[in-house]
């Protein structure tokens, strides 16, 4: 029977992050506050898990909670609009000037 490791846990989250292109987001104050609260909650539950000496090999409600909080965190972040890159802004500016 194979047991999970921290590497396995990290790999569970990696594909979601890699599927999306790297870009900056315009985070509203409300979304920023939600991300801040979720970040603190993730940190708190993770600290409790480590303090209690939790195991990655067994089904653990704390790990499920961390995964749920992280999924909500990603959902809120990816709902924020993408900010255009400097290159995109320059192309937009030149396009307007040529018209």
C-alpha cells in the first residue's frame, strides 16, 4: 500500500496552477479581503495539522479542509479580471494611434 507524501499533496494542486497562463490580476478590495481571510484560515488549519502531528497517509478531515479552502482561494483569485501586460497595452496604444 503506497502512502501519500508532501510531494504527492503538492502535485495534486500543481496541474490547476499550470493550466492557466501566468498573468497579473486586478484584485478588488472585497476579493483581496476574502483572499486574506482564506489565507489565514489555510495557515491556521495547516499549523494545527502540523502541531498535532497529522499523517498524510490516512484520510484526514484537516487536509480535506485545507484542500477546500485552497480551492475557494483559487476560485476567488481566478474570478478577478486579468490585467493587460505592458506589451498588450503598447499594442493597444499603437492600434488606436494608427486608426
